[in-house]
């Protein structure tokens, strides 16, 4: 169906967030702190955007020292980790690195707590 779902409906798995965290710690953390990707900062950048925007950003612009080098599957895993970091519920299906599917999932940060 073409109906939109939100990231509050369980669009990634806990199992997927684990390699995403490893990729984040290995590649992203050298330039970013998790607080840049949670709370207010994440809300302002991504709330109400489709996940395809975040996916495209990760695939085209990251990492800053080698943009475009992130494997699409790794980018999808990193997105799962970022959603988990932002208190989104996990579900039973993994996020696929599929722009068409990701366009139908809106980022909804309503339960996200501000960074301490």
C-alpha cells in the first residue's frame, strides 16, 4: 500500500541496530557525538522528513572524509541505530536500503528526550 507509516511503528530490528552501532562507533564517531544525533538536534534536522532523506544523506555525504563510501546496507543499519538512539521502538522487520520503501516512512520524534 502507499500509506505512510512513522518511525513510531517499529520499522527496524534490535538485531539490525547492533551492527549499526558498530559502524557508527567505527566510522561516524570520529566526527560526531551521539548527542548531535539525538534530542533537539535530531528533531530539528529530521523530524517529519521521510527516512529516505536521512538514507540519502548518509549514502551521499558521509563520512565527511570519504563521502559516498558507506555501503547502503551499512547505512540502513546506522539508521536503525540512530532510530534506537532516539527512543524509537524496534519491530520485526529490518530497514531495507530501498529509497522507495524509505520514502513511505516518516521520522516522528515525538517520544525523543532532549539530550542531557
